[in-house]
C-alpha cells in the first residue's frame, strides 16, 4: 500500500495542497445591506494584482412580491476605484435565496493601507411604487 501512495503522488493521483495565496484569497460572506424586503451579501476575494479586490454581490428578495427595475450602485473614496459589471437581472423574484448577482472590481491605490468602504444606492419598484435605499458598507477584511 505505501508504494501505491507514492505512485499516486508521483502521477497526480492525490489532490495538491492549495497554495498559501489561494488559502488567503477568500473571506467569509458579509451582509452589506438588509431590510425586511432585501438582503445584499458581499463575497470578497483578492484579485490578481496588488490592491485589487473582487466583490461578488448577491441580491435576495425576502418579500412576497417581485422587485422590478432593480439597480444597484456603489461609490468609493478617491483612493479606491471601482468597475461594476452588469447585474445578472433587473427583476428579483419573491423569496429567492439568490435573486441576482453583480461583480464589483475594486482597486485600492494604498494597497490595503486604507480600508475599502462603499456608499450604496439601491433602487427598485415594489408593488408599483419606486423605492430608493442608501447605505454604507465598511468592515471589509483588513489589507484589501
């Protein structure tokens, strides 16, 4: 049996240990915004270049009616820059654990010396009425 184990390792039969960089790139999900109708959760990972962070935003409609014309916007201080990809949908189905997603790429010119913070504006129609919600997100993992 020990010879088989050695051969497995030689020929790639075993799974390699993740590199230290890969182990440190993921962080626990963080709730960026929540009200009785809507929850926004950020999953954060380091990008490929220094100072780059990839934020995956997940939108969940907690209510019983669809949220239509959904728009998620973010703004950051001048030492940060962001590029937002198009959201996966503009309608969030009722009681959907994952109603939509959007990727936000953030570059920190201080390479993590100053924290990532974001101001949010969330707009949608609920039961035919326009809703505008503002928020701020801090508490991103240190060093991003």
